C-alpha cells in the first residue's frame, strides 16, 4: 500500500520520497490526504475511555489551517495541532511533549465521527466514519 502511494505521488509529479519533508502546502498534502482518507482518525478503547486519535493528520498537518471534528452529529470542535516548522528540515516533526495526539471521551460514546479539514488555501475536505470503520486495538 505504501509503495503504491509513493509511486502514485511520484507519477503525479510530486517530489521524490527523499524530499517528502517539503510537503507544507495544501497542493502538496491534499493528494496524500485524499488517498488516505480512511486513516484520518482512529478510535481506541483504553482504560475505560474512547480515545479519538488524530495521529495521521498530525503527520500531514503542514498545509492544513484547521482540523475540525464532531461526534454523533453534535457541533464541531477544533483539534489544535502543533505548528508546522516550515523553516526546519522536518517541518512535520512532532516536538511538543505536552500535547496528546488524541481526545478522550466516555467509553462507547463515539458512534459517528465527522472530520472537516480546512487547507491553507481555504479549500475544505470532509468525511464521516462509523465507529466500526475506525476502531483500532
């Protein structure tokens, strides 16, 4: 799967894998996030809680202006990711150790998760997931 994604990116005229750290704009990250839409978020049951993980989106956060989500049709909340380090060799590096890559909720309270991404060019992408689609161990 990863090899196919890299080949697709290269065929689409994007930078070679060795230059992937330069993916910092909407035009650069949108094809990756479109291709991996099923992995944007994950739910894990842990220590009596539902944990909603944003790990995949954090890896591709450069090029995103906002990550918004809602549970079970409720109002949207914003997931605040650490900034993109555009002036550094690895702009997507995870450096902050006091910010968790997930949000905790009551156990079994997540039925449907909707995610809306706002790219740095103002365009948006949305998707929704049933709990079973994004459950992880």
